[in-house]
């Protein structure tokens, strides 16, 4: 296996730094909305995937379920989120944004658009498209490795699994 190059380390550090700086920029932009980072991140995830359960949202936000429970309690008290019992398992709460959260979400989208314009200033459209493709592939690589680890598979087997899946898809067409 080849040694990791300095360039690969630089990509990882740049990704982490850009992510951190983008969150900081967005925090500044939504400060007037009086949202904490945890709140705006929860709202964004709920807007993308309404009806998600608390355990899954906690995992996505990388917080402990008890921490998310308290956050959701505060957001519910503010009227932004409602809980509904899962019909399949009444112990599970599914989370939904309320109508009161929509204006907040709309403002967040406007601030996100501004942040993205700032982030991509000077980056050619063609480069943006290529970057999105590369990042999507990187995300899939890491998601596959995560799934393999959850199944106790050797991460080195992932390329073989992908080839098998691709072959199956081609044969079923």
C-alpha cells in the first residue's frame, strides 16, 4: 500500500478547515436569528429529512441522544419542532418542523446562499462542478467504509463489493 502523500494530508486538512470556517461564517450570518449552531444544524437536517427519529438525528449531528433530547425540548418549547410517536414503535419520537419554523428556515436559506457565494467567489463554474463530483465520490467512499465497518467487513473489500454491485445492476438492465 503506498504511503500517504503530503497532498492527501493537505486535502483532508483543507476540507476540515473549509468546513469549520463555513460553519463560523454561517454562525455570524444567522446571529440575528438568535440560533445556536446546534439549533440551526438540527433545523437544516429536519428540513431535509422530516420525520427522522431522535436517535438518527443525534447520530447525524454527532451528539449524544440525551443532548439532542434537551435541544429538541427547547426547540419544541419555542414552537419550531413537534414530536410525533412512531406508529410502528410508540417509544420512538419522529421529528417535524412546524409552520412557525418556516420563516426561520427561509432566512437560513438566504444566509446560506450568501455564504456559498462568498465561499465560491473566484472559483470557475467548471471547477465547481468537478469539485462537487470529487466531493460526492469522497463522501461515498467514506460512507461505504462506514457501512463496511458496521457489517464487520474488511474495508479493503469495498472496491470488490462495488464492482459486484455494478455488475449486478448492469445484468438486470
